[in-house]
């Protein structure tokens, strides 16, 4: 039996999450696959790496001693895969949510491509939480997210500033109190993991003990269209609705919600960053 780099990644992920199910979710495996990988690794090394007691996963002394070696091995493996990449011909892998892709990432990539036309860009869109996870797993070089709190301490956080949020409807004479008191008010928003959705729902519950009927839609374009057609209201980054506000198809309603949403650019440790990633990050400073 030979040791597999995937088994090392699985070991590292479990050591971070202390949960086999969570590790399987992050890595995109079934829980049985994760269990088999750890079993194979323990057999290869001849020692127990994790113990399961009282529904909790704990790492053994052997596992703790092994962890720094595995982290270094995974770092070295990542460097080997990218050792021949240069500023001019490398691959830059980016993960970003839809809102930041439209308003911040895409315009900057246009500038970046002019400077480095031979660089291959791989851009993926997903939730902020997922973007952070794929960066931790080493699947991307840079991740963007919108969040009120600091990201994982293992990542370097470049705070890109507060993102103004607005509540929008299609009605001219609407107000927040009216929306709060209307049992038929329909909150149109994206996925439950969305940071600004969480900020809005948490604030409304804490300050007004109100939960709205909610419609979840897959894209901001779909949300704006439904709100503009009078099917409900939404709470979105202002720069996503500037055009509609200027045209009058959407109207801003003032709220008492205190905004904490910031945009973040995340990277792994600087010592492991290529010059290509450094150049990209510096464009946002």
C-alpha cells in the first residue's frame, strides 16, 4: 500500500475541523471515503491518528507529532505544482461571490489581463463560506468574500473596506415600519449562507423580533427583476442596484440596521505566495 497525497489532505482537514462529516463535505468526499483514507494512512504509518470518544474526534499524540510534517509536505507539493509558473505564463485561480465578481473582481481582471496577457485566469463563483474553504484546501490562489467578521486565522485578510447596503423596493412611498408591520412582506434574497442576508435577518430579529416570508433566488439579477416587478423587497450591496435606483425602477428604503459588511481579499501565507499572486493582490491596495 502506498501513501496518497489525498490521504494527507484528508488528515489535515480532519485535524482542523475535528469532524469526519465536515471534512468529507469540505473535500467533496463521502464520509466512508474519508474514513477509509484515514484507515489506510494509519495502516501505512502503523499508528492511530484519531480517537472517537463521546461523539467527539480527538487527535492522538502521534497525530499531533505528524501534523507539522504533513503540513510541510502539502506546502511543498503545492510549490512543486507551480514551480515553473512565472508572472507571464502562470495560472491564477480565483474564487469570488457573484456581487464582488461583478463590481470589483471583473473590472480588475480586465486591467490585470492587459498587463499579463499570457496568464490563464480561472474564476469560480460560489458562496463566501465556500470560497474560504476552497482557499484553505489550496484549490484556488485568491478568494474574495463579504463578511462582518475576520476570516480563518490561517489566511491573510486584505480588508477592502465597508460595502454599503440598501433595502430596495419598487414602491415610491414605502418605509421600513410599513414593511415590518406587513405580514405579507416578502424578502427576496439569495442563499442562506449569504453574509448580508444573515446581517439583515439577524438585525431584524434582534431589534424587531420579526421574521419575513422569504424567497431565495440564485442570482442578483433575478432578485432585482422580481423586486422591480413588485413581488417583494431585498437588501443588497448598493453598487449592485445603482443603475436601477438611478432609473427609478428600484427605490431605497431607510432602515435602522447597522452595517458591518466588508469586502475581503484572502490569500494563504505570504511565504507560499507566487510573484503572480502578489502582483494581483497589490492591484487592490
